[in-house]
C-alpha cells in the first residue's frame, strides 16, 4: 500500500467514525444540531480525501477533480439556501426531495460506471465483474425507485398531486407486478452483459416507484418517507461497490439500517404493517362505517377567556402538538404561552406521538426551533400514564393520534393504533379551525366527551389571544 492509499484509508476511516457519531447524535433533540454539523463535516472530509488521493496518484485529469470541487461548492450553496428558505411546514416535502436526490445520485453513478467504465475489469474467472455488474444493477433498480417514489411523495405532501381513485382498485397490483417482473428480467440481462437492457431497467424501476407510492395516502406518509430514506441508503451502498468506495458502502449501510429501524417504529406507532402500507392503498380509502363515524352530538365550544381562566387555576398542563400547529407556524407563540404558565408555577410538558405531523420527528424539530427544553418533550409511552393526574391538556392541530376510537371501537380503522390518552385528563381544550376529520377520514370521539371543549380558530391567532388573556389575569407576573 503506497502513501496516497494510506492517507485515503485514514481519512475515510475518520469520516466513517464522524458520520456514525453524527447519526447517533441525531436521535436526541438536544444534540441533533451539532450532530448534523458533524455528519456534514464527515462528508466534506470524504471529498477532501478523494481529491487528495487522485491528486497524489494522478488518477484523474485536473479538469475532472475541478468539476468535483465545483459540484461540491454548488451543492453546498444550494443546500444552505434550501435550509434557510424552506419553512418548517414544508420540511417533510424537503426530506422527501432529498431522498429523491440521493436515489438519483446513485442511479447516475451506476449508469455512468456501466457505460463509461473507469477501471479495468478483473481477470477472467474472477467474481469481480459479476459483483460489479450486480452492484450497478442494484444501484439502478433501488435508485430509480427511490427517486420516482420520493418525487411522488413530495408532490402529494405539497398538494400538487392527490391520490387518484383508480389507484385504489386491486388491478393496480397486477400493473406493479408487471413493472416488477420487467425490472427483474432487465436486471438479469444487465448482469449478463446486455448493455441495452440498462434503459429498460431504469424505465421499469421508475414506473414501479411511481406505481407503489401513488396509491399511498397522507396518513401513511411518515412511514413512506422513512422507508424511502432507507432505500436511498441502500442505493448509496450499492453505488459504493460500483466506484470502490468503502466510505460510501459504510455510510449507505448505516443510513439504510437506520431508515429500516425508523420505518418499523413508524409502523408500530400506527399499528400498521409495512405490507399494508405499501400494498393496502390509502388509509382513508379503507375506512369502513363504524359506530363512531356519524355526526357530532355533544360538542362544547368555549372562548379564549374561559380557556385562560382554566389554565390559570391548573397545576399541570400537557400540550399535544400536531400538524395544524406547524401549518399555523405557531410554535413560537405556543412557547410564549407555556413560558407564562411556567412563570406562574405551572408544570408544562409536551406529549409527542411518534407519527404526529407528516414525517418522523416532525414535532420534535418544530418545538426545538422554538427553544422548547428537551426535558419537557415526552414520548407517548412515558406521558400516557400521566394524563389522569393532569389538570389541562391543550391539543393543537392533532386529530387521529388523540382519537379514543383507537382503543374502544373495534370497527374503527384506527382500532389498535397507539394513541395519546388525553381523554383521561380533567379538562381538554382542542384548538382547531373547524370540525374537519384527520387523515383517517373519521370523526374524533374525543370532541364529544363532556370534559372536552373546542376553541375554534387558527392556532397562532388563538394562542396570541391567549397570551393577552393570561396577561390580564396576571399570569407570568409572579
């Protein structure tokens, strides 16, 4: 092993270790920001290592590594611009788009390596040509599915694309099987050295990604996004074999494994199997008539003033954030409300359901942006036993994750889904624009309970008025 090889090995090893630490740090809100910076630095280090290797060995012309530098700078600038400009409500779409970029990158690398090989093939009789072609095929197959599926997911989350009715019929499975079989046949032909089959594999895999993702409803989007994230890691790992990059192999494997674990967590949080998510279609399309699917009969509405009076007398308050809070961009206003309650000696915690919002960890990121202390964020299993001893619960934009039907109505499509037991609290205030249903398309039995009061209006407007009422009551002045 010569000096450039040793230097590249050391740099790649350091980058892998830093990336692993970065991914580990992302599991906690408190350390997520620093962990993200650490992972980004690991990627920068890997680019530097690659350039130093090729410069030391004269492996590629100067204009080629100049393009690498140019691409890295442009990509970094675009990423920074997106991070600064994209609002929190559009973060799920952005994550889906980034997953698609990862899949497309692996796809282009594989196509380029197949059509324009940059290294000599192994000697006759070696397994390396087969491994190389198999890696290219896997990278193209998974990369194309990831790209097309992610673009569809992004379009649906953005509201550009709805779930077509025809995608809910069982005939769609036959169409997807045709795409899958076509992909498999072209996959085999490509491994055997048939160059022309590469385009058939690209087309069939792309259509398969569209066909599988298009029928999936918005309620299952957290699962889809985490699964596509896993796919992007698998595609990257396969591309690592193609370009002989140990760093890319390890990084892709870690992302793929983390995505699969997160997908399992999301499925558990929704009481849905991965098979039912991918092949069951939209959750709302499967909704059946249940005992709790009729009209509301016992709705109690109240004013912001009444809500403030109840909060003033409370000892313990639990806040349940949902996607409606993100839409209203009211997280900072909410933080002002809870600060006043805390200054009055009232204990405040936040109940986080694993699938609240439109992507895994959406509520954690939203509240972290408003500087909510990490210690106040409590996961569902931890906070559920605390509801009976809670004076007031504020539900902000959450719907299906607080629906009691999940526990007491066996005919409900939500039955068996773990939910937050907010109905066990003494008083529940639901801040909501109207009586529209959640993604499941069914009524929420919580709204009919005698200890629940509806405060109708935009979350940010209601919370702003609540701040004024609490000031008038002297809350926060102690």
